[in-house]
C-alpha cells in the first residue's frame, strides 16, 4: 500500500499530468484560433461599415472649356513701386478671365482706361506689400473690384498674374 501511495504522489498511475498539459495546449490553440477568426470577422465588418460611410467620389465629366472662362491678356506692365528712394520696380503680366465672350469687345475698347487703372494701383504699392503672398492676394482683389467697376457688358471673374517680378 505504501507503494501505491508513492505512485500517486510521484505522478505515476496512467499519466494524468500529461493529459492535463495536452488539454491546456489544445484549449489555448482552440481559444487562440477562435479569437483570431472572431477578430478577423469583426475587422472585416468594421471595414465594410467604414467603406459604406466614406464619401464616394463622383465621376462627373466636365467640358474642359467650360471650367475656365475666356481669357484676355494684357501687355506686360513695368512700373516703379512706391519706395522711399524709388529704386524698386515691378514687371508683371496680367490675364483677365471673362464671364462671357461679349466682354472681350468692351475690354478692347477700354484698353487705355484699363491699363491706366492698373498702373495707378500698381505704382501705389511698395515692394514689401507685394512680396508677401497676402499682398498679392490683396492686389488681385483690388484689381478685380476696380476693373469690374468700370465695365458694363459683363464682369471679370478672376485676375491671373502670369509674370510677377520685383527688382
């Protein structure tokens, strides 16, 4: 009887400890595999929901000619800037985007008035005002409002600087 008690204490008697280890490993594998597949399923579900919520880019075919209006190019301007010593100048080429073809004839007729208005505005600016990006935006807005104030047959929608050099 003492020998039977020793076998039970030493782990003998049919390998009960080995079975426990095997069951533990199998349980971990089953649990890990189930967790993987469960997580993967949730991940796919979340991805599908996120895809549904994303804005869908609409493919709209636009006529490239309708996106930009008719352009009116002015001759380059070379002006002295408003500086204390008067030694800085600006060379700029400006193009005007028109809202319609009818405006082109009016701009041609008023070319002298248009250039005079632009020259007055450009010569009132300093190089420091125009070198900053905000200064160029402000100049563009001022040009747009002054030009449109003199027009009758339409409006200029945008002003573009195709050349802008301060020396």
